[in-house]
C-alpha cells in the first residue's frame, strides 16, 4: 500500500504509510557510507626520507655555503666569481653537452625510428632496447677503458686509421679534449635518446599516415604537418635531458684525465684538496650545476607531459 512519493523520491517511487520509508519494490534510498581511510601513502615515506636526506638537505647545504659571505652574511659574490674564474670550464661543459646532446638526438632518434617501424626481423627492437638500457647507464672507468682501447694513442681504431695514412693524434685529437669527450659521451647519449624517443614514435598512429595519403599528401607532407609536430616536444625534451646528462657527467671524464677542464671535475679538484683554501668556490660551482640541472629537467618534464597528449 503506497502513495505517490512526490518530487523528492520521484514520480514512480512509493512510500510505506506506516514507516514513512520506501515501500518494497520502490527506489532504494541512497545510504552514505563513510570513506575508508587509505594508508597506501605510507609506502612513500621511505622514498621521501631518502630524497630529503640525500638530495634536499645536501642541496640546501651547498647553496647556503655558496651564498655565505666571509663575515657570515649573505652575498652573490661567490656565484659571480665562480662564473668569471671558471669561465673556460663552463664553456667546455656547455659546449660538450650541447654537441653531444645534438648528436644523440639525431642518431638516437633515427635509430629509435628504425627499431620501432622495422617489421622484420622482429627481434631488432628487442635487441636495440636491451642494448640501450645497458649503454645509457654505462660510464666511469669501464667506458674510459673501452675508448682507450679503441681510440687511445695505441688503440685499435687509432692504429687502423693510421695504417691508411691518417694520424688522429697528429691532427689534434685527444680523448681529454672537448672533441674526445664528445666522442665518448655519444656512447651513452644515443642509447638514452632511443629510450626517450621510442614511446613517442609508438604514438604515431598508422591511421594518421593513411589519412594523409588519402588526402593526397606525400610522405614529406605527412612528416612536415603531422609527424614532426607530434615528435617535436619529445625531441626537444630529449635534447634537454641529454644536455643535463652530459653536463653532470663526472666519472667518465675523471677516469680519462684528472685535468679535464669541465665543471664537475673542477668541483672534485677543490673538494678533494683543502676546502678551506677553495672558500665558497666549489660550492658556488655546485650551485650553478644545480641551476643548470633544474632548468633543463623542468623543461624536460613540461615537454614530456605535452608529448604524452598524443600517446593516450
């Protein structure tokens, strides 16, 4: 037995006249259940503690010492002195990072495209990605030894090229110079670019190419109007990532020659000696590296999020 429920319960709902609640067969009432508190965020505590202890606190300490005046005050004098006194080191670091990043973007992008679009053999992509995962993390003494054995003064490639009448070291090549470091850095820059670019290339849908062809577009038209605009954020983001990777590289250059004049090695030179004699200079150099890294990685994250629109 029921009557029309009115606008609150809907025109077809019924109400029990005895209890005032919904009659059997009527619309069920919405019962609010308290939300259960999730404790999943506790899993982030070890990570946050690790980041805070080993990244944020040391960074804060370095910046504080870089901006501290001899009288205990606050000054930018150390930062400006670091740029002027270590001008050559900054120029070498920026030049090596820019050139190695550009080479990595071009060759790594082409290799990634070949691996992603090759239909046969199917194992090619697996092989390329497996090597890229190893090569992108290769560095230090092992990588330096590999290049000493290959293009050192008595390396196999050096002797092979000299056999045909060209002396690498007689024409100014040296692993400890910018050109030599660029050659070494490309070993891990190209694989890193492959790993960064492969997801973006996978985002290029076959239907886009087919639509361009159906509308009378040539392959060049497709790449100019569709392919390259879609890949541009990933390519620029990859360039910034490779720049940061090369700018912060230390172990490989240090293993090649302790006197390499780049910013990471100069920081090591001051910190391994008497820090008091270096004053705030090594901390100012490290702070400038933090600035370079922050700018490059912020740009990379922004461009990466922009590129992910096409991967959905």
